[in-house]
C-alpha cells in the first residue's frame, strides 16, 4: 500500500490581542498555540496603525515554533488569515503581489497580518503561502444585492472561513460533497453571522456588523432604520461613538454591562429578569435570522448548522433549536475551526484536489 505523503502546514490567525498559530501534519494538528499580547505592547510598536504590529507578532510566532521544536525548514506551506480585501470568490489563493498590493492603508484590523506574516515566512523558506476563504468572500445572488435604496448595494461579510469549514464537515458526515448541499450556517460568537449556503456558494447572508444581523454579545446588529436616523442626528454622538456602539459596546453588553454569556447565565440563575429577557431576545433574533436564510433556500435544506463560541452554552443553543426544530436536521459544532480551515484549504491545493485561485487586482 502506497504511504500517504505528509504535508506540514503552518497556520496564522491574528486577533485584536492574540495571535493563534497551528501546525498541521495533513489533517492532524500537532501544535495549537495562542500568543497573548498586552495592549500596551501593541500600542507602543514603532510606526502608525495596526501594520506596525507585524514584526512583533511575527517574532513571537517564530519563538513559539522554536520553543515547540518545529523547525521552519520542515514546513511545506504557510496559510494566513485574511481580513478586509476586495470582494472575491471563496477558495484557496496563493498569496501573490496583487493580493499584497490590495491591503488597505491604514489596516482596519490585525486579521490581514496573518496573510502578511505567512507570505514573509513562505518567501524566506521557498514554500507556498496561502489565504483561505477571506472575510470579503462575495458570492451573493444579484437579487440579494438589491436593497430598495439604489445608492446602497448590499455587500456581505460573514465569518466565511469558519462557516465554510463546518459546512464541509457536515457535508462529509452526511456522505455528500459540500458542493451538493444546501445549508443554513449560523456562526454565533462575539459577532454573529448567518449564511445561506447553496451548492458550495454563500448566496445570501447577514453579518459583519452590516446592520442586518441579530444583535450579539457586543454588536448592535439590526436596528430599526428610521429610529436609528433620529439617534444619529440627535447631535449627542459622534460618528466614531456610534460605530463603537455598533461593533464593540452594543448588543448584550449595552443592556447588561457584560459581553460574557457565562456571566449573563449566572445573572439569570440569580433571578435577574432583565438578563433573562435579553438572553431570550438574542436567541429569538438568531432564530428569526435563520428563518430568513431558510426562506432564501426555498425552505429546503440538508441541515441547519450552529457553530461559534455561544453554542458551548447548552441553554443558548436549546433556546434557538426550539424555534427552528421544524426546519429539519440541526447540527451543532461548538467553537471555531479557523486554524483547521486554513490548513485544510492549503492541503487541498498541495494534494492537487483543487487548483489555487489567482487574485488579480482590478
């Protein structure tokens, strides 16, 4: 029997105060490590903006690999998370100069540093560098782009990397290919996004602080438009303050002073009726948005998939499932699988199971 070739893949996923790294031998994770950053450490990096954090994050990645006895010379590929790039189809892209030239300035978040660090390591060790299913994947149906306001065309920013990963996993468990399935996938975490997956493409969805998604532990989500106009033009808030309410201090936090679902559940256990109401409202709005995407798929799905950190809460997921149980099969994958998704996308290319996509800057 022919022995399977082992490909070793480094994955890099930067967050606001951490850098997660993984090393995979094919599908097997041999290292998962989280580098924690002190905010002051990042703020004091020389140079303006988020991009100034690149060198210190890269150095800490290299130190973690050394400490865990993984020589860089043993790597076959490096795969980095990609944030806000121009709209593109899903898939695995080899990082080329057009992608690097498309990095926005200033960098809006640390996510794209995953791509930058992966590219630098890949170039140094003469291996391919990849991104997989970036945050700006846009496969919307044209009908989904129409908003009723000609000056505004809908764009989509869902948790594509994790959504596609769990959809592929569910398809395999159902004995089918992802491209043969129809799923509603709900990523439920600090931010919430819900996508309608139809035969390998996310044809509609809500999320990414677009103002269409359900409110989450820290994001405001869908707010009635006319009332929100009054709020914006009240003269009491700046644009930055309003945006902060939308993406960092809205949602459950704005009602209860916490974005930690465990704390909210403890408040409920202590008899806090307001906490119980807000918890119930969050599950209610999640179920309602899942129903929207169920309708997009003609009320015909292989499964509804729940994933993300909130699904660790049995209470939370049971509340959602109670409202959607008549939609058919519900599959729950608690947590996030972004490091594995970065590795699996690279592995499909290394095994010649799919060709890498090529991004060209317009």
